[in-house]
């Protein structure tokens, strides 16, 4: 379990991009320590340019300023791609939906891809606003850059577990890596909806860019909320439930929330970094022993993620909710 931490470490990934560097194992050690004790860490030296990060921020602001009918023309499909209006996400055990809207895009399947013929949930075509080719190209460039960042972080996990360095890459050929632009309006200081209520993420890791407004909070073992403020040129990385399961609880998926009490609009761009639909998630090598046997039965990654979505999203239980920001 996570310790009663009061801050979140910043890790420089620089040496990780040169496998001959003497610092690779030190970076892997730092990532493992943060993932074991806290479940959250920042990364710098990630090879995603400041210019690209900034451009995608403005792309998010541009999209959410579009007319409502333009956004709803690409309402989220069964593959969880497209526009998700306000009040569509309700965390388990909560009575209020999260106060946010989002745009989702993921691995760029082609219409003739054999994976499409299986008609499985989460496998499908991205939806893009009409006549926004440059906007689309920018987001696709960002997706590709963050994909490689995720591979670097998973490479560090493999190193720390004495596994083949490219173990995870083989599970990310046509992955369920999903990117999301999120817009949070200012939040009233009452007991109503939160920007994003307390939850843990479902998958392997999440790679989050957040704007300067802040509002992300992480719950430590003592139950106290620790701020995870924006740090320029960094991403926030957190462990998801699936990696906690995969690692036999060695790595911890820590509860977190967003409270936008700033009085300003907030934007964030998480990438939920999950493997191929058919990837089997079972106890990783060196994560179990006779004293600590495997705690979980194997699962199929896509079935697991899809089941979590079914329990959270209103549109997956009978259609898009039409309530507005304050509904």
C-alpha cells in the first residue's frame, strides 16, 4: 500500500533513452520505488517537445469552444471515441456525475483492419470534426509521441523486474491506448458534483498533461489529500488497477480526484496506456513467491477495461445524457 507521502517525486527519464547509459537502472529503480510506495510520479526528460504539448493544449481549448451541435455531431461511439458531453461519467458509489466534458481518440484502426471484423467493444474508428485536418494531424502526432514515452516507462518496469526489456512492446501492437482532451468548468464550493470524483484508473499506467490551473489531488495511506500541482514540461504518471493486478499488488493504484476550485476553466490531457485487447494480464515474473502467491486469476485486458467502462459511463447504459454543465 502507498505510504503516507506528502509530495510526489519528479524523475528525469533522460538516461532511459540510451540503453547503454549507466543511469538506466537508476531511473528504473526510481520509477519502481515511486510506483510501489506512492503510485504517482512526475517525469521530465520525456522527449515530448514543449511546443507539441502547448499546441495540443490550444487544440483542446479550440475544440471545447466549438458550438455544441458541432461537438455532438461526433458523439462518442461504441468504441469510446468521439465527444462525451457533461454528466456522463459517474464514479462507483457516487450520486453525482463528474463535472467535465471530453473528446476521446485512440489507436488509428483502418476500416479494413482485420481487428474491425470481430466487432469487439473499444475496437473501432476514431471520430474527428469535419474539415479540421490540421487539428487532427496535431493530435495524431501527440498520440505517437506519448506512445513512445509510455514504452520507455514500461521498459523501466521490465528492467526492474528482470524481464526482457521489450516484454511490454509485444503487447502493444494494436493497443487500447486512449487519449482524452478534458475540459473542466469552474466548480462551486459545495457538496455537489466534483470535477472528477475520487477514483482509481482502470488500466496499466496513465500519462497526464495538465494545464497551469491545477486541481489534481492524490490520497495517501493516511487518507490525506496531497496536491499534484502542474510542473512545467512534465507529465504526471500514475499506476492503474490493471498494473497493480499484473504486479500482484507490488505497484499501487492510488485514489485521486480533481477539484477545480480555481474559478477558472481547467484543461487536461490524459493518455490511458493499455495493451492490446487480447493481452492476458496475469502475475508478472518475479512478482510472486511461495510466501506471496499470485492473488488474481488471469484476465483479458480488453474485457476488463470494457467492463469498467460499462459501470461508469451513462451512454453505455442507454444513451447520451443531455443535461448541461450544472445539471
